[in-house]
């Protein structure tokens, strides 16, 4: 209710007044700062030194976290379980990858000044039309948002208009990403087929293989995460956000109240897809490759697990979940690769059955408990008086 | 000479001792008089004897005539025994008895008399040999022989072939033989022969018609072109039929994979992402059964049908009790949890059995194909799977429509609270339904093991397709699943030659995505109150 009076003020700055957001941003920036300091100031070989490899790894986690935030926006606040968000992530990644490919120039194996290596290999003599413009950074960066946004717009427009919701929507989003995966595996698509896009050299003139660029990308991803988080927070605390939540809880009732539900759904869905695309674009230069496996339905379901583990409809929960699961994945696949799928599978079952509100729910629960204890401590006194 | 005359009585004695019993035995053999007849000095009589041999249908005829042609059918001078020379080099030749084909040691070339032939007989023999198989009793063998003759008829064979056609009872063989003859006649410029060739899909027939169509004789060329056009028409029809068959076969696989899902998803509203892994378990059960019963793939396969059902049903019950029952009414969470189960099951198979594919042997009665005509043959395994899918569908239909369980399931689906208040134990119905749906997935696995590789990823490949089929057909409608599965299979196969397998699949997926927008409840939406839930 307290958000009602704040709704008078500018919607984008409203989240800054929330304690949870302040806390989240504080922790995030403290972590970014800490990693930077430990990487730059602490000498190599010191136990507290953060290596460039780790910085890169954290940067990857942060882009996953942004992706998780985008999924939480549609799942947590709109009630749409998208099993195809990996597709938007991958498309954003491909847009970035295409720019990075063009930046290679004539330094590729075949030394063609315009065509990427795989096109030379396929004996293509000119760039397909959809590759045009990707030599310009601004164009590529706009496409990072526009391409997934456009797909989400078309797909969402069709789906929401005909009121495809719930399980059906989940299944067809999964089919969407599956179809895209099959399509991108084809060499004829002009996106490098199986191997995808790789062998990147530089981004905006910075050599991708230097530690400084890695740190820069890590920080940029952190900032993008913060901005994405603030945007999502602003959306969910706005009036539009409250209509979304109403849609999530009782779609038919919201419609009867006179809201054009499908428009709200479409808007939030497109924003979420753009955020996912941005996450993909930040992910690609850090891992140095983008290939069709990012479209695989399993990856998309895994994103949902991050959100479920962290706690649905909290946004910060999504970030926690993404970081936790991916850290666990790195550790597990390092120590015992066979056990990872067991652990991941068990996590799916455990979280859904025992932790429906995720880690964030646990935190909230503990908070509520201490509150209750305080209340109870007060109550007996009131009763005696 | 004196030496010889001294030894002669002894030799005679030997012959009496060893030769006579053999001779007696040989007298009973119907082959003996046939060969005796060959041993004349008149070539005309020999030709007659050869004919008698051919018409006898004796299965040894081929070998006799081949031996005769090569000059290897010989007769012992003294004991009159017919032998076939195996190796005619050196002085002593290894021989085999001409009647039993058993090896009979070595004989000196001087002891043997060759049954000679002249050039005319040689020609007769060569033709006779190519026609020989037309006299056997087995119609299939005759058919194969007739097919071999297509395009291989020459002038000398025309007359005997005509005689054979006269006497042939089997219409199919007769047709093939007249075609073989017609090809020859057409080569000679006989326009009427074309009538016999119409509608044949044989490659030889087509090539001879093709060359006739280019001939200078306008009448012949026109007639041949007309016949060719008819054949092309028929070929197209056959191709269409083949595509339809492959489509139905693919569709039947989809139906099998999806029908269990139609029960658990459609009837119970439970999204079981582990459905694919239940299919995989069924396939692995078949493999395991074959390991238990080595050398009897057929028996193992038959036993795997109930075993696969049981294994998958038990796994299904475990999933229902262990996970799904806690997530009632939360379909999206069920989806995630069962996806977790699917990951665990996959990894379990990888760890316990092997990450590699296992080979499941197909029993003999499943391999091979049924030849409908020369342009169209249906592989047996796909035919069986198609039949199996329809059988499973009919069985499920019966269970849902005619049994107490089906009645209870439908009651619980329509109104859980009301059904419970009527005394139906809803929890038990849940378990049974889920077990049924899972068991059917197991059956799908058994069938799939005959068509594809059995590996840990088997189920994953089918899960999205299965969901598509169920959603396309209309949730909660078994008929819808059948129609959707078969039609998606056919659409896929029709598209494939044009755009390739991958693009065909993408197009089908996009088509379904668009179709769902148009009709969100699928092809056959459920009607009534239950649909609103």
C-alpha cells in the first residue's frame, strides 16, 4: 500500500526508495568493488588474489543472473512460465557474435576482409542481407535488444491474443526454442551452423584476451544487472506491474475488470526478452563463443530452476539462484562431472517439493519468525496488563 | 593285355561286391533312369532326355545339367555308376556320386566315359539352365526366376518360354514371364508386345520402353510413350503411397510416444517431463530381456511387451508417489520437478549401463519387407510398429471406455470432489492412471527399440514431439492424439523431400505454434464443464 503514494513520483526512480533494492544494489556494488580490488590491488600468488579467470567466471555468472531476472519478470510477476527464454538470450548473443565476427576483419584463417571464416569455407561469395550493418557497433548493440524483442513481440502477440496461457504457453515456448535450435544448426542459415561464431578478437577496439578487457566486461555486466534489476523493479512496482500481478493471479477476473490483459502481457514479455538478449550479448564476449546449444530446451528449463531455487517473484531471488546453481555447476563439473546431472535433477525435485518459495522464501520466513518472536515477547506483557 | 585279362575276374568280383548294392540303391532313385536316358549315342535322344530331366522338376537337375554342359557328367565304364567330376586335372580325378552328390574318392580318367554333347545341345542346355528354376514346385522361387529373365531372353529361349507360359498356373509368374517375352519381342520391333508391358514398374521394362519410344517407327514410338506415361503415373502413385506409409509409420511412433502423455497430461493434467525417460526405460527393458535370453530375440521381444509395461508403470508409480502427489494443482511446478526426475533417470542409465547406445536385435520375423509391387515394398518392422500402435490405442480406448477404472478416471477428471463424495478413491485412481500412462510409455519404448538406437537420450528426442502431438490433438482426447500423431507424421514425410528433414521438422513445429494460436484447445477441444477447469 505504501507504493500508492509514491506512484505520483517518476516511476523509474521509485525502486531506489525500497529497502530491498537499496540492499541489493549495495551488495552488488560492494561485490563488484571487492572483486576489482582483489584482482588489481592484491598481488598474484596471494591467497586473496582473484585471478582473471575467476573474474571472467563471475562475469559469466552475472550475465546468467541478468537472464534469470528477465525470466523472473515474466514468471514471477506475469505467471508465464517461459521455457524458451534461452532463445532470446541466444539471439542477443548471436547479434553480439555477428558484430564480433565482423570485427575480426582479415585476421581470420582465410584472411577475407569481409566474410567470416565459415562463409569462406562454405564458398559463399557475399554476406547474406541480415549480416549487413553488423560491422557498426551501434547497430549491433541496437539489434541485441531489437532482435529478441521483435521475436517476442511477434510470438507474444500471437500467443496472448488467442489467450494461450499456462502449460500450453510453456510447451510452445519450448517448441519455439527447439525449432530455433534446429534451424541454427543448419549451415544454410548463415550463422556458422554447428560451430557457431567464435575466434573473436576485439570489442570496440579492446582486445578480448587481455585481463583488463575481462575486468571491464565483468563490471559492465554488473552494471547491466543493476540497471536491469532497477528497470524490472520499476515495472513491477508501477501500476502496470500491479495489473501484471493481477493477471498472474486471476487472468479472467482482471479481464472482466476492463484491462486489456494481452497488452500488459505483451509489454512485459517483450521487455523481458530484451533483457535476456542483453544478457546474451554480455555473455558471448566473455565466453568467446556462441553456438546453437544455447537454444537447447534444457538450458531454458535450467534458467527456470535458478529462479525457482532463488525464489519466484522477488527478482533478487533470481540473482541468488543463478549464482548458486552456476557456482555449484562449476564446482561439481570440476570434481565429479557425472554427479552434476544427479545433483541438478535432485535440485529440481527438492526445490519444487520442499522449497516452493526458494531461498528468498527461506530468508523471508526467518525474518517473519523473528518478527513473530518479538511480537510474542511483547504479547504476554500486554496480556498481563 | 594279359595282365588285364588276369585281373578282370577280380575286378568283376569287386564290382559285384561293391557295385551291386549301389546299383540296387540307384535303381530306386528316380534320378537313375533320367541319367540313363542321357547315355545314348543319338544327340536327338539326348535332347529329349534333357527335356525329360527339366520337366521332372527334380531338384538335382540343375547340377546334372551344369555337369553335362561342362562335360563333367561321366559314367564309370565298369560299374555303370554316374559320377560328377569335381576336378579334371591330372590322371586321377576326384569325383562325386551323381545321385547323392557325396564324394566318392578318386577315379582314374581312363575308367570314366564322358557323356558327350554337341554345339546344338550346348545351346539347348544353356537355355534350359536359365529356364530350369521355372519348373520347381515353389511358386516364390519360380517368381524370382521369372524376374531374373526380364531383359535376358534371347531367340533360342522363345519357344521353350512359350511352352512354360502355357503350363504355368501362377498368374504372377505367368505375367512376369510374358513380360520377359514381351521385352524380347519389343526389341524385335513387335508393337503388340507393348500391351504386355503396360503397368509394369520393372526397371528393365522401363528401359526397353524408353528405347522403343525413341525408335524411328512412329507407331512403335507412340505406343511405347503411351505405355511409359502410364507407368510414370503408376510410379508417382507408388511414391505417394510410400510417403504415406513412411508418414503413417512416423506418425504411429509419435502416437505411441504421445498416447501415454495424453493420459497423464490430458486426463490428469499432470505435466510429466520424465515421460520420455519412461519410454527409454521400456526400450532398455527390451535390451535387458535380450541379454537375459541370448539367441532368442523374438521371444525376448514378446516378453518385453509386458515387462516394459511393468517396469515403466512401476517407475511411474514411484514418480507419482515420490513427487507429483505433493504438487497437486501446480502444473508448472510439476513440470519442473518431473524434469528433474528425467535428468536423474538419464544420468542413472548413463552411470549404471553405459552412455553408449545399446543394440537391440530385431528377430527375423521383424526384418525384411513385404513387396507390394516392384515399385513399393513396406519394411516389416515399421508395419508391425504401426499395427502395435493401433493395438495399444484400441486397448487404451477399451480401458477408458469399458472398464471400471476408465469410468472412475473420467469421473475424477470431470469433478474430483464430486467423484470422491460418490465413494471413488481419488488417490488410488491417480496412481492407477499414472501407472497406465507410464506403462504405455514403456510399450512405446519396446516398439521404438526396433526402429532406433537405444541410448540414454532416446526419450529426450521424443518429449517435445509428444507434447506437440497432445497439444495439437486437443488435451484430454485420445482420438485427437491419434489423428494428430498420424497427420503430423504424414505432414513431416510429405515435406521432407522438398526441404530436407531438419527444415521439415522446423516447419511442423512452427505450424503447430501457429495452429495453437488459432485453436488454443487443439484439433478436438474438450467440451463441457471439465474443459473450463
